[in-house]
């Protein structure tokens, strides 16, 4: 009995030793890069970093000759000629680096700088302040589909600006808004709100007619491990589909033996269809974006250990695999930070984390 027990203990010790050695072995370190692919899944180019911006900020990809970057300044760039134009002067500091409202037909940009709302033409012309000097900060500008109304957030309340009369008004509800848009066809405001409830952060989508204090609840997403810096609230250009998603960048965690392991984070993506009233849920999503001209949904999804790229026709709910997550020999997409579809959807830039097989 004792020899058998000793053998068993030796085997257990060997297993524990192997686990310790394995845990001390460093994990392969992912790196952040840009690449591109055609909208139909062809011509993948792992070396195409044309959209890489350094510190310029978030990119808004209209066409190859018109890309806007929202960072410390508002910048326009031509990817073909590599020409760069600053649309804001140095004394105008961007204060909301997530939201740039684009009126493609009138070629006007709306943005928040020095805690106020400004507008400027695509070529830098007619730069002017729109929000009043009332002592409040204005953020999250959004323009309606026909350009009739601009919305912004002031002290967690929705502010509405009539582009024809140049008049601002404050909606009676809600008191916890973080982003809102006006819909000309229904005369309603759709807005996102953020509230803390029992250690959870609840992001909700609601609608209001703008004249009454009551709102109609549409969908919500609850987060226990919430990071506002990675909250992605997006609305399709035709203002039919509304998305909620929260994503964290990959990070290394270390164990007691000094070994490291890289972890990636994904979360459910919720997309609400205001025509049908249905909500589509996509699990294990890294990032997403709406194609400007078509309203199609592009998203990165965890599949077979990789972050793939998919396209969904939201009318039918059919999803098509564009890229399986393969980068190059022994390297794969570990996580996806951002998807930048061109306005026509024919080309897509990816800001992705790449990792080698261990």
C-alpha cells in the first residue's frame, strides 16, 4: 500500500511541478496594428496601415480622400495623397473626443470644443460656435438625418438646436442622458441614459416626444465591470438601428510565480430596430460599426479562438463571415479595437491586436 501511495504522491508532485513551470512560462505578447480588407472579404492587406493616426484620435472614414480624425484637434486627411489639414485652430481644444456629427449632404461637421458646440465645413470654412455662453459644458453632438436638428448633452439633459432658426431648447426629460438624436420622420428623440443601480451600471435606450416628461423604455444593458471610456453607443446613419456595447483592451495579468497571461475581453452587442421594435443580441463581440450608406452592421466576434470580422444584413438578420481572424503565419487576430468601414462599405480598416500562437 505504501509503495503505491508513494508513487501516487510522486505523480501528483510531478504534475504540480509541470503546472508551475507552465505558469512561469511567459505568454506571447500581442501587438496593436492596422490592416485593411475589402467589404466582400477579398484583398486582405496586413501591411496597410494608411489609417494609422498616432495621436490624432478617432477616425471617421468617409472616403479615401476624406478621413476625419477627432483628437486634440479636428483633422482632415487624404489617404491617397497623404495631405493633412487642421480644421480647428490650436486655441480650440476638443473636449469630447468620441462624437463627431457629420452632415454629409451639406458637408458640415459638428463637434465639442472648449466645452461648447461648434460647426465647420469639410474644408475648414465657416468655423463658428453654436451653443450659448451660459456657463454649462456641451458634449455629444448628433445631427438628424435631414440636418434639421442638432442635439447635444448639457448637464446630463438633452439640448435641441434648430438649424433653421438658430434656437436652442432644453427637453423636459431625461436627467441622465449621455447621447441623443432627433428623428424627423416621427418627431421623436431617441436617447441613451446611464444610471447606477445596486453596483451595476445600466445603459438604457429610450425615446421621448420632446414636450412631455415621460419617456418610453426600449432596451437596456447592465454592466458589473464597467468602463465608460470604452462605452460604444452608435446609431446608423438612417437612424433606424441603435447599438450598445462596452469593450476593454487586452491586458496582461501576472501570477505568483512571475508568469504572465494575456486576457481579452468581449461583451454582448445589442442592436435595436426602431421600425420593428426588435433587439438583436450578438454575444462575445469585440467591436462594431454601421456602414454609413447602407446601414449594414460590421462586427468582430470571438470564434475558434480568434477575433473574426462579420457583416450582418439587419433587415434579414443574416450574417456573413468576411475574415476568419488569420493574420499571417502563426499569427492571428487576438482582439479587435475598432472597425472603420468606408461610407460605401467597399473597404474596411481594422485596428486589431495580433498574437502569435504559443
